[in-house]
C-alpha cells in the first residue's frame, strides 16, 4: 500500500503539487494545486473530472498539456513570480521584435538609449535587483543593457517618433545670483 493510500495518512499530510497546464488550441492556461504522495500521482490527479468544468471551453483535460509541475515549498511563490515575469517579458520582447521587423535586439550607443535601458532594467526586467539612483555614486551608475530593456527602448522610441515627439536633453538650470 502506498503512503498516499494508507488509512493513517490524511489528505492534509500529503505534499502539495502545483501543475500548470495549457491548451494552445483554446488559448487557455490552468493552474491546479493537488495533494498527492508523489509527482506522478499529482499528474494523474489533475486529469480527474473533479478538477474540470462539466462542459464548455476548457472542459476536456485531454486537450491540455503540462507545462510545469512543481512541489510547493517556502520558495515556490517567489519562483512562480519570477517565471511569470520571465514569460511576460518574453511575450513583450517577441511582439516588440516582430513589430520592429527584427530578429534580435539591437543595442544603441547613445546616452538616451542607455538611460532608458537602465530605467527599464531597474523597473521592469529586474525589479528590486538594483535601487534607483539617489545620489550614491555606486547606485547611480548605469546598469549594463538588458535585451528585454533594449527592445522596450526601441519600441518606445519608435512610438514617440510615430507621434512626432522628440526627446531633448534638459537645459541646465540657471544658477540663481547669490548676494
């Protein structure tokens, strides 16, 4: 008798598994959490009828494929967040490259692009990884260019150009006369 089928093992004592499934044909992604004695048992359980709608779109488990299966732990949520952000950024980069008619990101040598890449890297592609500049020489240095950030900069630049907007360097502030 396997531990998960033993009468003394309660459902709550079993490890929790998170299984992501997708149906590319229907454009549906599902995330199910099941308690099971092993990964193999979890993969069988997610196909049980109790986890699926009784009819309509997304009701046929056979149309779904497993894209990720993990045992939940204390670090699972952070890993899921990173993976979701990576998938989201990949969608942005792929759509951006397609819109730009390019197959790979190009890195510009101008200061404007470097500053925007630094912003997108700090705010979107690696949030929390590096603090925003605040007067500290080490924190104020520009980060190395990230491919996803470079694509976002190119998209923003093309979008601004399309709308007839140009970005110009700020004029130096006039120094007030001292008495």
